[in-house]
C-alpha cells in the first residue's frame, strides 16, 4: 500500500490545475469589478435602457382626450393596410421648431418622440417608428425643398406636416395666393403615404396676430379638404385646454409665449396618437395597396 505522504502524480496535477482555475476566475471577477468601477459614466450608460419618459398626467394637469376634437376626418388607409398585415410602419414628422422640440427639456420630450410611445401603447407588439424631421425657423418652402431627402427618402407610410406658424409670425401667412402647400402635397402623394396637416399652436404670440391666426387655421382646413388629406387641429386642441379645461398659458406654453413645454408636447402626442389610431382602425377605412 502507498505511503500516505506520497501522493499520486495525477492527483497532484489535478489539484494544481483546479487551484489555478479558481485563481484565474477570482482574478477575472476582480478585474470586471474594477473595470466597472473605473469605466466612464457615459460608457456605463451605453447599453443601459433609456429612462422612461414621464406621461403628461404625471407632469402636471390631467390630460383627457376629447374624441371628436382629436378626430382626423380622412381615414389613414395606408397606415390601416400595413397595420392589418402586421407590416412595419414608419411615420415621418416634418415641420419647424415645434416639431423639432423647442421648449422641451430634452429631445425625448418632442412630440414625435412622445408620439412613438403613444402609438406603441395603441398597437403593442407592432413595429412602429416615428422619425423627427423638424428644423427650427423653417417655413413651407423650406420644408418642401427638403422633402426628397428628409421625407421621401425615408419611404414613410404616414407624413405629419406641421406648417404655417412661422409664416404667420413673419407677416406672410399662407393663403390662396400661394400654391406651396399644393406643390408639396403633390410630391408627397406620389409616395402613396397618408398625409396629415398639423395647424399652428394656440399660444400668446400666435393669437396676438388677431384675425390672421384664425384665417390661417381656416385656410389649412380648406386645403386639407380639397386635397383629400388629413388635418389634426392642434390650434383647437390647445384652445380647449385654455378655455374649457381652464389652464393658464404658463401651464402649457413655454416662457417665450410660443413653444410648447414638456407637458403640452406629451398631451399633444396623446391626442394625436388617439386621432391616428382611430383614423387607422375606423370601420369605413379602405385598405390601400401595399408598396
């Protein structure tokens, strides 16, 4: 029998290997821990999920949608077709500063970002993307000039066109003497995307233009009806907040008297999301052929 003080070589080798493996594992865990401790804050957040954006109700006054006021008269047939087929849907929002998100505390507070989340709640599990193509200070001709690269190149199924405010504020409101909206719509219709106008915001600097603001709102509605495109009545929705809900302007307009704030962008997106969902699921909607 082997003396207990003489160990089998195989046993010794196994013990050594096992010990080395435990040492390597311990060293690796320590290195990972140290790396995490010294990793820059930006790198730590690279793979972390984005923080949830608060809802309108959690940020201030209650945000309650009035269905008739949120209604988009034209059914969104292209959106409806892709929704029914389980196909991905892309929405492009083009406009000026109130599309870009001026007045919001962060890019995630812009209405297109909020709208993507709202549509996700209406259609859970469906692949929906909202692309923000807002540029501060633009008027209708500027937007139409970049339709090809900023809108059409995205191959959208729904285009939200926020237009008219800057022209109004600069004393050259859109009216019957201009054909820029019709020219732009002609280009968008070639893509077979659904199109929805978004009219100006009801804010102190806009309504200070007295009758010109109401005239612009009426003109956009007339063009939408004649050209058979949708219209979301932002002006009326915000007027409802002030006159029916009793909110003072400081609750939903930024200190500059023009742009929306975090709460109003979120509430606006909630109303718009409701309007889009209703127009895309309305029983009378007729499916459009896929492209």
